[in-house]
C-alpha cells in the first residue's frame, strides 16, 4: 500500500467486515498506524457506516467511514449488500475481513464461502477494475476450534482474481 500511495494523491479505502470491523478498536488502530507512517493525508476512508465505538480512543484526524456490520456473513454481503456499498464510493483499496460468521453462524462450508468471496471480488472489480484488495487473516478464537479446518481452507483459497 505504501508504494501505491507514492503514485496517488488520494486513495479511497473501505474497511469491509463484520463485528471485528464495526465494534472493536481495530479501525482506529489501523488509522493510528497509518498516521505513524505519515500516510493519512493520502487516504480517505469511505463507506455507509460512520463513527467509532465509544470505548475506543479516536485518533487525531480519524475518518470513521467503514463497511463493518456486526453479524454479517460474506454470503449475504455478496448477495445483497456489496453492489450498493461500492456503487458510489468505487474504492481504490478494500481491506477485506469476512468469513468468520459464515462458519460460526451460517455453518457454511469452505466452497460456499469461497464462492461468496469470488462474487464480492467480482463486484468490487466491476465498480473499480483497478481496486486493490487486502485480505486480513481471519481471527482464530478458541471457540472456533471445531471450525478450524474450514477457516484454514478459506484463508488459503481466497480468489485473487
């Protein structure tokens, strides 16, 4: 991402995910890391959601826009949400962290989730053919022990397009 910033004056970026993206302090921490690298002047966060959880410290200049939606599954995002979210924003970069709820709540197998990922990626590319997608590693909490095999498969099979 640093190399891309050297060639772009402004880069729209969406943080796309579930509750980890919406209600944890992950987004402000990402912003703080970008600020420490002196990169926030080149980044505009975009999305239909805005704000920061009350328990989190809001970094200076923090842009609270995002697409973090608690309980959402990649399967549903692919079918009903992603096209509307990126139609107007046409992000240059998408930080993608979905799939945990598909395994834990939706009980979907790896192929169904990979199919959802592929659909999301195709929609992102339709909105902006040059979009960069950063895939965050799914969180492996101890209570996902029974779903480890599926999560490992997902992390290794994300469609690169």
